[in-house]
């Protein structure tokens, strides 16, 4: 799945647990009638993908939805969902990128030849 929007927040990389599990939060605000602020977790080596991005950039993020079940000591079952990012692409063209050349106005003018001077008898 993919999400598009503007970066609202890029969190710091946090290390959790004795095994050195790394996690980094990205918040993307969607651009729709009712914008959503979606928290996306990047984990382990994917945390480094966020190093080249800044708040305010328009991005497309590849995500996976994750769900897990937890049973409390009292026997109550709860379900949790998370969004995990695995790719991020910049949607903005860099301002110093070369622009395509604009053709001269002559390219848009109709060609004139002898046949074009004949009367046009088409009804439209």
C-alpha cells in the first residue's frame, strides 16, 4: 500500500530493548478534504531512509499494515494495529533540476502552403 502527503514530523531514532531494536516515527499529513495525520514507524535499517527528508516535503510512502493480539493477565483480549514504512519517495522536483526546453512560437503556427488557400467547404 502507499500513502501520499506532506511530512509533518520526523522523529529521532530510538533504540528499544536489550537486542538494540531501532524505531523511528514519521508523521504524514494527507492532502484530502479531511486531512489525516498518520504515524508511520520505520524500523531497524529502514530508519536511515528518513535521513534525507525534511518537514514540509511532499512524499509517497510504501507501507504495510500490522496487527497483533494481546491477552491481558485478566484474560481480556485486545487488538492493536500499526503502520510500518518500508520505502519513501520525494514527490517534489528539486528546484535546481533542469527544466524542459520550451519550443519557439513558430512551432505552434500553422504551416502555409498552396493547398491551404483553397476554400474550406466542411460544415464544421
